C-alpha cells in the first residue's frame, strides 16, 4: 500500500501507527482515566459473538441483517463478562452538539447519528402477566411505547428471546428451547413467533375502564425475534391495526378473522370503522382520532388521548411518561490477539486492579507465525508466561486480563496524539489539544468511528489533558467532515447467464464496442462497487504506470464530486491527457516568448510570487489591450473560484479541474500581449494546478523560469514552496474589465428566449449590486439599446409590432428582457 500511495504522490507519515506500543501505551492510560471515573466497567451481558473471528462485537458492528461488519458471519448471542465504556453518560451532549455541526457535516451522517442515539419520548406501560405453570404467578411486564393512544388496539404481547419469562419457561419447554436455538439465526424482521401457552396478559386499561368489552379478554404472549432485548424493557405490545410489522406478525401467528381499528383519520364515531376483516386490512400508522372502541376517549385526537390515558393509568400505578434511548454502552472487549491489552490485573484477593501507569504499556506477547493456528477462544489465555503476573496491590499471584480493546478505541483519539507523538509523559500536551479542521471519512463510519471519537474527545476535553479552563474547549473533534463517495468499477456480464466476466475474457480493442472473446457477443456493461467476485477492481499502480500520477489524480477528482459515486472508466483519462498537453505547450510557448523579449521579472512581481500578495498591474486598466484584459480577468476569476472551492466547498473539487481547463483554453486562444501580464497569468495558473498535478506543475514552473532567472539574477522558490496566488483585481476593477466587452442581454418574447444581444455596458452604482433591479430610467435605456441591435429589431419590431407590446419586464440587472405582446 505504501508503494502504491507513493506512486500517486500521496503524503503519509508511515512511522506513526496506532498498533505500536508507543501509541497504545497512551490508549491504555486513557482506559485507566475512564476506569477511575467509573466510565469503564466490566459486566455480564448478552453480547454479539462472531463465530468466524471468534470475538465479541459492539452493536454498531452488526448490520441490520444480523451479520458481522468484518467477517460477514451470522452473529450469535452469548452471555459473557465483558468490558464496557459508559458512553451513555454522554448521550445528551452527543445528541445536542450535533446541531453545532450542521453545515460542516453531511446531513446524512448527522441523521444517522441521531437515529442511532435514538432519543424518544413516550410512556412506560405495565402489563399484568399471569404464569399459569408457576401456580398462577403474577408478574409485571413493562413496555415502552411512543403511541399510548393505540392501547385499546393491543392484541398480544411479544417478548425478546432473552426475556426472564422466556428463559424461565424454556427450562420446562423443549419446543421453546428448540425455537430459541433456531431463532438466533433468523433475520431481525422475521415474522416467526412462539406462543407461550401457559402465559397470559391482562389489559392494563382494565383498571380504569371496566365497560369496554375488548378489555376483559386475556391477551396471548409470544416470543418474537424482532423484539430487541436491549431496547426498552425487552417487551413490545402488538397493535396490528396501527403497526405494519405487528400486522404481519399477528396474521402469521394468530390468523385472525378481524382486526381492531382504534385510530381513524377523521372522527366519524362509526362503529363500522372500528373492526375490519383481516383479509383486506392495512395498518393505519398515522395519528388521528380515537374510534368508538376507546370508551371515554372516543373522538379525541391522538395527542390529547395519549396524555389523558397515561395520566389516568399513572393514577393506578400502571404507566408513566418516560424518555428512552437506543444508545447502549460501548462494548470494547475483544477476544483476539490484535488490539491494545486491557490494563487490568485480576487478583483473587484484591479483585480487578489497574496496572500502574509506570508499568505501561502492557505489551502483547511476542508470538511465532503459526502460534494462533488451531487456537479457539481467546488466544492470550494460552500465553502462560504473559498471563501470570503479580498483583500491583498485594504482590500476590494474579492474572492479566486477556481481552484486548476494540481497535476503534485507538482510532477514537489518534488525531490528538499524532500532533504530539514524541510526548513520553502524557497522551498529548494541553498546548496541542484542539479539534480537527477538516476530516475525510466514509459514511460507513457514521455510527462507529465518528460516534466513538466524539465520545472520547468529550471525555478528554473534561480532563487535565486539555488546557486550563477547559469548559470553553470546542465541543466537537471534527469541525468539517467530508464523506467521500464510493468508487465503482466497469463491470462486464454475460447477457444470457449474468455471469461476471474477467477482464481477459473481454476484447477491448474497440473501447466503444467491447466483445466477449470467442463468441463475439456484446457483454452487458454496468458500474458497480468494486469486488473480487465481479472482477472489476482497478490497480492504481497500473494506472499510474500507464498515464502518470498527475493524470490519475486529476481524473479521480474530475470524474465526480467528491461525495458522489465515482464511476471509474480508464478510457476517459484521455481528456485529462489532452488538457495536460495543451498546458505544456502553453508553458513552452510562454517561456519562448518571454525569452525572446527584454522582459525580466520585476522585483515587486518576484515579491508577490514569494509572499502570495497580489502582483502590481499597470496603473490604468483602460490602457490594457483586449487580450491582456481578457487574460487578467479570466485568471482573476479562476483564482477566486478555485480558492473558494478549496476553502469552503471541497465537495466540488471536480469544478476546480473544469475552471483550470477553461483558463488554459482562454490563455491558449487569446494569450496576453504584454510580457508582465503573460507571466502573471501563466504563473498563477501553475500555482493553482500544483495541489492537483504536482509533477507537471513543478516541471512547468522550472521551464517557465529557466531563462527569466538568468535575466533577473533573483531566486524564485519551487512551486510547492510558493504561496497561493491572491486575486489580481479589486471588485471594482473586475467590473470595469467585464464591462469592456459590453453587456449581454437575453431577449424573450412572451417568455420564450429568441436571441441574445450585446449592448454597451451601463454604469450602475456599486451600492446597488450588479443584479439589483434597474430603475425605470435604466430600463428605458436598456430597451432602447436592445432595439438598436439587428436581432433585437428583428424580433421586437419586425416579427412583432413593438407598438402593440403589453408589458416589458427587465430583470437580473438588465441581463434579461421579456416583452409580452
């Protein structure tokens, strides 16, 4: 990878790595800081276990279908003792401070984090449950709901696979044990369910409404994979009439004749709308008005009814208003070799004891290449010499903790350490503690790295590692975030079978008409995410060897906005090559022209090249030739647009290539006639190009100054050490030069554009702004000038009768005239 990145001239400090003991020593120190604040703890928990990597995963590392983010294996659920970071202590700050990132972060990432934090307001409703197999034991089951207005429509109660009632019932029910074993591999949205035949539920509303008949019946209880054990209380009330998932589950497991509808869009009071046949029913999931099934609450709107129902149930101890979060504490334990060892020693007498800071880092044991082969479970448990140690507290025999930390712990703070990587006394000095100005990372890290980094940063900002008075420390670690789009590769498939074709199976002699070798059939072509199975990957080394690093870099930027999907098509790079060819010729022609003239770089111009300040121009812009004026104006506008893009709109880096290409074409077509202007425009173009094509711009810079430096006997820094060019003109000067070519006016007739004409520029007050509405006097002047042009006269006086005009509209500062006849 290092060789590949070097070939495209990417800059990296390879000696800094989060896997080095010099780094993870301080990761362990941060762990101990969290431990001292009771923000790192060990607890028994039902965890996600990857059977392929044989390690535990955090919730964020399991996808929506229950598969591991790393190995792709179906995740299993196991009860294990694990280490956690108490990220939930920071949940309010993690949510609230997202508002401060609006505009700097992609809205998609902000939305993903808000959803993962999952703050919601609702009610906790207590359902009385009877377990008949235990002699009619009465148990209360709490359910969190955001829709207490639908309580009259509850048809069943669903429990998670690990709910205490379920686990107790499984001790005597073999069929249930089998279901639980198989259910762990079912997708989260599975409609599978197991009815607990000896468990039934009484409706909580029965305590406040004894009149409604549907409340008197007992409700069934199901075990359902879709119920999350770590959200709410591990129990869900099933309301088929008003939840699509509940509707599907109810039909699958109960096969009802009818569905109760307790919310309707409009308050009708009709009993006919309250019960509908199950065969053609569809869940109404919006708020509305309670139907006739809802007793004294019938006719009330959902919001009003929700508040009244919860308050009434609260009076009898059956409900209360609560706040719920989806976020759970961060599980950091990993049962694998790679990762920072957890700096805890377990002593039979003292319990868990932190490793003293002076003894950090706790290094991983040195192993042979095949040491891990055939080992199951936690590999560090097999390293006897490393495992056994003495207790730091009592000196007795003890064992090291054999879990390693999730590697996301290392990446959650590296940006602070790498600013102070030589610091041996602390993770970093308060003098360098500051947020990142500009951060690049894929959207796939929205609820992983980015969330964890925000948590660790907020914790560290409250510590002595940040400057004194750290209450004023920036609340967020990354000011601006750019989430780059994915690169898709050209993919060939066999039309009849859909089989993916290897590159060597396709004849690309004609890039426009590829053919399958042997059959000469035209393959289907698409752009898809690069993968080995689709044979559509691209080796950057081959591309840079063939076209050069500069052309490859420029094509990557030009092919698509940074945040969008990039469809990589190598054949398109020819456009960049042609541009580079025109640019190289322009530099050579310029060098020759300047060499043949008596021009030498003035001292003040050399100073501008060294400092980046605007170079001095001729005193009177009115004396400039048209070629010089066009060249200066084009260069000035390009400096302005490219600088704005780099500074505040990095998502549009593709437009930088477009702007530089246009400037190259302008300077090629109408080169400046004055040597000074010629030098200023070309040298500015090269400096704008340098970040994108450093090799070409450096070589061109040397060629440009080859003879000039001999004349001036001065030194010019290399282009990579030269400052960024400043704009060449003031706003007023730019407007003056723009006006030299006249003012273009689009002419419309009855709203349809008929022609574009050029009229003399009209002097307007700068205080008004260039697009300010013209006065009536100015409008009359513009219209009279338009009528003087051949095309204006044709469309407004000859093809139409000007005297019969009904209305004339002048907008965009006089750039558009619409005449209505």
